[in-house]
C-alpha cells in the first residue's frame, strides 16, 4: 500500500507521494491511471518528494499523460507545504532541486500552519534556442506566427519549461479547439504551454492556459510567471502584478532579474492505494 496526499494550488491539483520513505512507481501507466478523474484518484498529474544530495529535497513532477515536466509553480508551493506538514523538515526556507533548476522557497506560517508560499522562480529565459523554440531570431517577442492558417502575435520564453503567450480581447472561447495546435506547433520541439491573456490594467492580468501533456488546467504557476514577464517585455504591465487564473489569483513580481511568485497551497485529502490496482 502506498500513502498519498492530494493537494491543490489555486485549482492546479496533484497527487503527492513521499518517495523518501516508500518506493513510488513513476511509469506512464501508473501515473496516467492514477490521475484519471473517472477511474483513478483524479489530478493534473503526480509529484514525488525525493532526497537531494546537495539541497533540501528533490522534486519530480509528471503530467496527466505520464510525461515528466521540468517544473510546476503551483506544484512546488504544495510540495513545500507537504514536507513541512509531514515533518520532513522544520525549516521555513528551502532549496528544492527540480529539472528546471534549483528553486528557493519561503513558507509563511500562521499558528504553525502554512498559509502561503513564496517561490523564487529564477530568471526568465528569452533566447529562443534555450526555450527551446526553432525561430530564426534570437528572441520571439510579439512576433507574428501562423498557427493553423491564422496569424497570432506570440511572445515565447522559458520559466524552466517552455511557454508562448498571446493577447486576446476576452477569454470566453473554446480553448480546446486551438490549444493543441500551439502545443504541437513545429516551432516547439519539446511542445509548449500556451497562455491566452486579457490585460485588465497595468497591475492586473487575466489568463487561461493550455498545458502541454495536460490540456487546459485551472492554473499554471510557471505560466502566470511567463505571462507577467511577457507582458512586462511588451510594456503592458508594471513590475508587480496580480494574475487571475481560473482557479484563483497569484502575486507575481519581477525583482533584480528574477521572477517571484506567491500564492496558497492546500491539502484536499490523504489516503492509501494499492499500486497493483493501477496495472492490468
């Protein structure tokens, strides 16, 4: 039997496993069946807490389809709450190893309970070769790109995983009809997370996101960071903004070349499963 915890950060939900004290399967079959909302526990994917040789912990995160992601902003906030709540640490400042780099995390407590988590999400990467993005220029900032016969102005960057951002007059449209065409566009060899943004004012942005490997999700922390910096590059927002996603609001700021994200993390339930039930 495996112990699990389901958690969410503004509606972005993952199943968390302590991989330090139990052996967790990380194959696509197990992850996709576990994450299925009809036949499994139901989530946007799975996150495993592991030991790190140099840092406090190591995080591995997997998308709904079982593919491994480099980083998850909402996921790492819940990760930090998990290790504190489960007494794996008593520290309120953590350095967490991810495939998207080392992330510095600060926990805000109230009555010994984690109320919110602030994450140094690192430096945004705009060099197309490093995103990666197969674009002929060194940067793709407000560049016209043809997607399925229609031209969109895209700003692309990496926040540990690839994002492309565009601006719309409103967010009331069927994202499932166009999201996959951006996700699988030949410009993005590793696929791409796509953010659709409505600028309310210079301190407030609204967005929806189509995540590679998961489809539309309630929230995407790295996506909110990408939206903030893309909007900053395009002169549409200030250095400190609130970003509204379907699942809630994140506080995003740009300070000394780094993007910082702060938001809530919540435990939904804890339980046990028999891993053999997710095979065959």
